[in-house]
C-alpha cells in the first residue's frame, strides 16, 4: 500500500505569515494528491486537489507538486487564526480510494 | 443538498460489547466508504461499497468488524466484540461513483463521524 508521510507538528506561525506544509509519498506511480483540512472534532474537508507538476493556486492556498522528488506541499498565505487545524495530505489509489498521512497540526497565533 | 448523516455521534461501551454505526450517504452517491481515524492519525479506509457490493475490504478486521449496505443506500458498520484499540472516530464518506477505471477521482464527502470509546 502507498505510504504518505507528514511532519506531525505543531507548526506555529504568526498571523499574516505564510504557512508551509509538506508531504512525501512512497509510490512513484501516484498521480493525484489532495489536501484536507480537519478542525478539531470535525470531519475532513477538501481544500486542494493537484495532479500536475508545478503549482496550483486557489485564493490564499497554493499546492505544489514535484513528482520527481515525490513531494507535495501546501502554502497558506496571509495565515489567519481560523486556519488553525490539522492538514491531511492524501493520495488516491486505483478505484477512488484515499490513503492519508497522519496530518500536520497548524497553529496560527494572533 | 443534505450531507452525509451518521449516528450516533458518540458511543461509550465496555470491551467485549457490541456496537453498530449507521450512515446515510448523499442522495445519488453510489460509492460509500467507512474510515477509522485513531487519535493523532489520518483516516484509514476500512471498507468501500459500490452500490450494495463490496469493492475493497482488505483493511477490515473481519474477525470482529462487519459492514453491509442493503439496497445500495444506507450502511451499517458493526464491531463485535469491541477491543480497547477500537477506540476511534468512525467516518463515513460518499462519492458519486468510484471514478472511471484507473486513477480518476470523484470527491468524497465526509459525515460528522461517530466517536467510539471502549473502556
């Protein structure tokens, strides 16, 4: 089975700063990658989806994918206290199945 | 559009007891997933249904866990007997389909989860 690795954190950043979250994956054949946000006690919600090398931007969020290095990252610009959550990286397996990393806890301090 | 519904939201049982969780997916979603999320970990897929058939149950501990999706809509996940290590949040998710053959993806929508504590 594919493995997805994330630093558990917590990652602490001041309000207004850029938060950088990283993820590595084991299967070189993996094609599609996802970032989910999970607030404490809540279910995961999809925030970004990337499958092409390079950057994908959506508002304050930018996902970056480097398939040669088997590395995917999420940048959050102008971080807000409301961004404080656990960020889960996931890779899709054949048949729409998701394999999640353990998640990185982000804390944005005002 | 109503989201994925789950019940109960919380359950506390003693080890060796039985417990059942219920999930109602988004209307029209053919694929239903059950995940187990242990504290500090990411969700782990237990079982995936396409309509009322099982697509993948390779990570389901079949000696104690069972799941069914009668009529291709609601689903029930059961644990019998429960162990201490089963304490976790059980998440149900649904998607329109399992995607086209290969690595295409249909977004999975998650329910609120059931938090199980085994004492």
